[in-house]
C-alpha cells in the first residue's frame, strides 16, 4: 500500500494503552494510505518490530518507556523515528520526551491539530525516503564492491598466470655459456614486469646478452617482453638455418625490435642494451637504445667504470640508426647490466651520487646477483617503486681461482 503523499509503502506502528485513541489515530493514518499496526504496550510490540520493521512509531509512553524503546531500536542498528504522543501540554514533558529519544511530539486526543500531525508526517516521510535511498545506495555499493572484489581476484589470478609465463621465458639462472658465467635477477614492482633480459650462445665463440625496460607497467608492458622473447628465438632459428644473421649484429638486432614494436601499434617503446661478447677476439660489441644506467665493466685488478655510449629508444621512430661500440676484453672482466629501477632503491640525492654508489659496490667486490641484492636490501623491500633487472657476466676462463663467481 502506498501513502497519498508519495509512492512509498510506509509501515506505522502505534503504541498506546488507550484503545479508543489508538483506533482513532489508526483510522486517520489508514485514510492517508499508510499500513498501520497498533499495540497497547512495549512488551507486545517487540516481536512485531523484530519481524517486520516499521518506518515510523507513534508512542504514548513515559520518557522512561521512550528511552527503553529507543535503546532497543539502537540495538537493531536501524533508525526508526519515534513520535511521542501525549495529552500533556507541559513544556517539561515535551523536552523530557525528546531527550529520551523521540524525534517529534504531538498532542492528544486524536493527536490534536490534524494540520500539525500532517506536518509531522510529512517531515517523517522525507526521513523515510532518505533512509530508504541510503539503504538502496548502500546495497548498490556493497554489490559493486562485491563485483569489484571478484574482478580483482580474477585479475590477480590472471596476473599470477602471466607472471608464470614470464618466469618461463627467462633464461636459466647461474648459467655457464661460451666460457662465461651468467646470472640474473628480475624483481617486478607489480605481478608482471616491464623489465626483461636474456642471454644465450650465438656460436661457440659468441654470446649475446641484453637487458630491456619497456615503457609503463602492467599487462601491456609485459606483452612486449613476450614479443622480445619470440623475436630473439626467431632470429636464433634464422641464424641456424642460414636465412638471416641479424642477431650477430647489435644494431641490426635493435632495428628488428624497432620494426616489430611499430607494427604492433601498442604505443610502447623500449630502452635496451645489447652486447655480443667474443672470447676468441676478446671483445665486447654493443649498441645502446637509450638504456640507462649503462652497464658497469670491471677488470680484475684494474678499473671499474660505466660503459660509454648512447642511442635512440627503440619503438618510437621509423628509421633510426644505432652506433655499434667496441671495447677490448684483454683482461679478466665482469660485466654487470642494470635496469633503471636499481637507481630508485639507492638512497642518494642526486643521480651522480646514485651512479657512484653502484660503482663503489662493484669495485668493492659486490659483482654477483646475490651480493648486490644483499647490499641494496632488495629482499627486504616489499613494494618496489619500479621493476628491477640485473644481469652479471663473469669471464670464467680468465678469472683467478680465488675470485668468487657466486
């Protein structure tokens, strides 16, 4: 049933020991379109309140009774306005009823002035409307939160599955290849990493190693790492079949990555360092696709320094060119590659100070994944500001027996 003042089904409960007064008020309210129940006392009304919550209560009770009723309603955590009904005209009684928990006060008999009663009902109806809207919004919010939690759980499951795929794409840790000992570390800031690295033998003499940092984070950046892995696998197969030797040249390798990224139209670019180590020629040839920081090259018993070089990022320009740099490896060496996330965890103010700290760590003997991770407390950082990638390459044939590989 709806009230004449709106489209709300409003339940009103009357508590009054006076049967005649209760019936008269009930008839008036029913003619106004309300659903009405009447009871003589508090004891008889509690069960109906629990079973079928009213929207408004009219109660002819002493202040102590109103206080008890208000307390019971508070326990249900449901706001129901109480209108105190009384034949008294004492201002003290009115104040006591309001203090006890009544929302409003009307006079008897027949609740006095019907105009005043209509005003009271009109105000209460507005409260009922607002309360029901709030309940509706709260339910909608709870439903939305439930859907959001389900969506997040599904997304997390997808991200975990994607992470497993990424881990499978990485090369073996602590790998001996072509007279080199190579190890790596990838720590993503999210489930999925935008950093990627790889290393593999090209020939008995040559080993390729690269580290890449895809712009952005999350799934779209992780997709590009899949592209990089697939491309390097294809180029290796082409080399074995003799159909293409692009992978033997650092600049041509970057050109192939650039072409594939532009074809995907993902709006992603990559910073890359790619190097090819020849142990027969004792050289490192490399190209730089805007990668930073540059790798650190450390010679046993000699200097430790960042490699020189620069170049355009990969995946932004149609026909870029990259310079190929060449450095001699005429002494036992270690080559350490970092992604730029490593700089975020070094607690120094300036970029120069951060780079200097990296050099100090490597020259001081921190030239393995484990020792660098320990020095930078990487295992203790739960939320990384950026993905971190590290590759360490050690010249195993030339390093002295007293030098540590791990």
